[in-house]
C-alpha cells in the first residue's frame, strides 16, 4: 500500500475516533447532568411533601387543643 494512502487512512480513522470520543463524552455528561437534575427534583418534591404534611398536622393539633379546652370549660366539643 502506498505510504501516502496509509497516512491518509490513519488520519481519517483518528478524526473519526476523535469525533466518536467527543460524542460519547457529551452523551455521558448529559446523562450525568440529567441524573443530578432528577435528584434535585426528587429532593424538592420530598421537601414539598414534607411541608404539606406538616401543615395539616399543626392544624389538627390546634383543633384538638381547642376541643379539649372546650371540654374542660364545659362547652360541647365541635
């Protein structure tokens, strides 16, 4: 094989390898970023769920306290 053709084929293979390598790295980086975004969304959902669960419990505690206070004072419970 002609040395010039061999050098050209090697150069083409190197360029294709470099492009494939860059594409693979970009895809891996996108997958990692997607995983981090999903983790942030999951944590935000968990915090929102915890906050929404905490609010009704506080309200039910106030209602129970008012009910007990009414019973102690002789008023009928609601």
